[in-house]
């Protein structure tokens, strides 16, 4: 068996770093516009104009508006799944892990509400491959919560079946994911309010 160690990855060049930063800028602009006007109401040229890129030049970053939407929603689904796994892996009591999961989900909502709005409204505009990937990530994210919620209920002397845990979790997501449509409210107070409401939905 070879004991050779793989060489470290090559550092990105300045041009590659600039292209990656521009790609992030495009994705953020696209999410904002699609959240405001809907997928069908936005053109690739509109997104380019928002970041100072001509229509033809946009195709150097994304082949189509469909690819752009796929990237946005797969990215946010991976972010939620990976963040949920990391939050659960930090350990602690089930109550502590559950609160950490809630706070993580709310952090995503509060920092990037446009992503959640696009996910809720434009999921069915995804390509088949991207929709399958997003659905798979969403199911796995829910299952992270399910195991924690069942353990938390057990600590409280409650026997909770997995099917009911999933219902509670999906209902709680519906509550939290509606936050981008709520009236204006101080952000620091909103976090606390959403956290207590989420915990109440899961424990009620």
C-alpha cells in the first residue's frame, strides 16, 4: 500500500478568487430579485444589471436562469443540512441541542430571508436533478431534528413517535419560514420571540 501523502491543494489565483467573489455577488442579487418578483418575473439580464454585468457576460458565470436558481436553492439546502448536523454534533443535553438547532435556523432566516422566500415559492421551478437534491437534503435535515426532539420529549417524560415529531417539526418550520412576511419588528427582539414560539410549537 502506498504511503504517499497527497500534495496540498493549489491556492486559488487572484483571478479565480475574483471570479468566485463575483459569483457570490450574482447569487445574492438573484436571490433578492427572485424573492421580490418571483422566478418568472426576473430575467438573467436584470440580475446582471444589478451587479454591473452585461447580459452576454452573465453567461460566463451561469448558462441559464434555471442553473442560477438550481444553485441558489441547492446551496441554501446544503447550508441548512450541514449547519444542522454541526449544531447537533456539538453535544449537550437534548434541550440544549434543540435550542441550538432553533437558533441556527433563525440565524439563516434573519440573515438571508430572501433565500427562504425563494425556497418556499419557487421550488417547483427547479430542474429535476436539483429538486431531487434539495428534497433529499431537506429530508435529512428534518431527521436531524427528529432524533433530538424525541430524546428531548423523553427527558420530559413524554413518549413521542417519529411521525408526530416530523409533523411538529414541519409545522414549526412553517411558522419560522413565514418570518420574512411578518410586519417590521426589531431584529434583536425577533430572534427571541421566534425562538420561544418555535420551542412552544415543538413542546406543546
